[in-house]
C-alpha cells in the first residue's frame, strides 16, 4: 500500500523526468570508468613505481577512498540545510559537478611517479561526484510519487548503466587497441579516457539545469530558512534532534548505513583487488563493461519486482545476492571468476541502490528533501568509510585482501535484518503529516 502525495505542477513533467534521469547517464561515466575500472589499477601502478608493494597499494587506495567518503559525509548535512533554505539545490549541484569534472580532466596530466597528486585529484573528483548526488537525488520527490518514484529511480539507474557502459566500451577499445585511435600506447589511452569522462559528464548534465525546475524551499514554523551559514548551523542542530522523531526513517537510515557500506566497498575495491591477485587491466575493464550492460535490464527488472515483492522485499533479495558474492569473492582466483562475480553484481547493484533511494524519498517530507538527503548521503558515505578502511587494514596486516572481501557478509546480514524492522507505510504517513503541518501541499 502506498501513501500517494501529489507533486508540484511542472510545465513539461516528462521532459523534466528525462532530464533528471540523464544526469545518471552523465555522471555514471565517472563511476564506471574512473572509480570502478581504470583509476584504481592506474593508482596502484603509480604507487608501485614509487616503491609500494601490490598489497600496500591496495591499502593506500582503501585509506584514500575512506578519507574522501568521510569528507563528504561530514559536509553533506550542512550543505543540504543551506540548499533547502535558499532554494539553491541546482546551483550546488553545478558547483560540485564542475569540481568533479575539472579534477577528472586533470588526471590526464599525471606522470609515472605522481601517486600523491593522483590521490589529491581523485579526492577532489570523488568529492564533487558524491556531493552532486546529494542535490541531484533531492530533486526526485518533486518529479514523482508512490510507485512512479520507484520506476523513475530505477529508470535513472538503468540509464546510468547504459551511459557509463557505452563510454566504458569506447575507453576499453582505446586501451586495448590504441593504434586505432592514433595513440602511441595504452598509457596515453588511459589518460585520454579521463578526458572523455570529463567531457561526457559535463555535456550530458546540461539538460537537468535547463529542464528540471528548482523546488520550492519550504517553510517550517520553527526554522529560519534564509540560506545563510548561521541559519544553516542552527537548522542542522535542530535536524539532528528532529530526525530521531521519524522512527521508520531513522531505522531505514541505520540499515542503509550498514548494507550500503558493503555495496560501496565492492564497487570501489573490486578492480584493485583483482589487480592484486594478478588479473590484467583488459579483463578488469571487460568485467566492468559486463556489469554495466547486465545492470541495464536488471535495474528495470527490480523496478517491476518492487511492485511484486514490495520495495523492501526487492532490496532484501539483492542483499542476499551480495552476501553470496562476498563469499565467492574470497575464493576468486582467475579472470573467469572475476567475470562471473561482475555479472552477479550487475544483476543487483542498480536495483539495490535505486530502490533504496526511492524508499527513502517516499518517507521524506518534501519541503526538507535536500536537508534529509544530506543525512542520507551522510549515512551512506560515513558508513562507507568503514568498509574500505577494513579492506586496507586487512591488506596491511595479512598481506592479502581476501579476508576483507569475506568480512562484507556481516554488513549485508546486519543491514538486511534492520531493514526488516522498517514499517514503510508508517514512515510515509509521518512524512505526509509533516508536509501538511508545514503548509506544503498542492491542490
């Protein structure tokens, strides 16, 4: 059963929805080519040129990833409050996207012994990528409600897989056959791939800024929403107190905090883990392409499954699959195994993350979406610090990361159990009541 809330009148709603989805197409180029496929082994090679062992390079990557996630986690709630107060979500989205795009393009300038500069550029790029998502996702509740929200969210993830996959295929062709593109070798192709990502990300972000309207800022009797830093800190402190009153939303955040740590760690550590056990770059990129291509139909399938199993049931199914992936990853020994696990990830990754986003959005008062999505991002990113950190520590202590991949079963099991404790209908009713109390309603 859904609590259906009317959405704001938008002149061309379908065009706005397409433009919103297209941002997933745009920024998934970074997630697929830079974050998942090319940059982790590229960074590992730079670190090893500087004298690090393969396991030490994996550990360094884990620490860098964890540090970046901690930065965005600590800043996300404040940014959300500021954006809600001043109706500046699209502006902040633009700032973060621009920072990520510029840093990604600058990766092409990295030399053979510049692993520290590589780390700085990745931190900035990932900060921009993750920060832009706070404001991008906060635009969702004004574009759809109820079951439409689940479908729109999964459609965006499917488009993300398609966009990220298409560019990844092009980049894979450049890396494996650089002579086809007039390039002197694979190293040049890797660097040009970073430029391709920056161009793709920037170009396909334009429709969102043109077609999706800035949401109404909203008002709360107990708040001053003038967009200033002072009121942001005041509202942030109040949000920390108030969010505990949204019992179901808080329980879901705790569940998401835990299971998304496992999902994020698999995404961020997969290729550097594969590189550590001897899988070549071509196979690593090929497996990531497979993940993207399989992810397209399965993200859409999970949108349909949510209508059969319920949103919570569909997410739980994906977490069960992730548990099996973690156990299998412990025994992974060759490229064939890596391809199989990549295919399994593609089957569940988009569905798990898209439905988590829409489930959260359905329990959020719309006049406070950026603020609450700041908390959503915080819970995900702050939790995401733990997984890569564990991965890195295990690599340093044991000399191998196999035990790190096995430890992720804990995150999926505990997160799934907490998710079963969430009363989704009660959470949606509370969000609707908060909207009515704030005078935020459409005829």
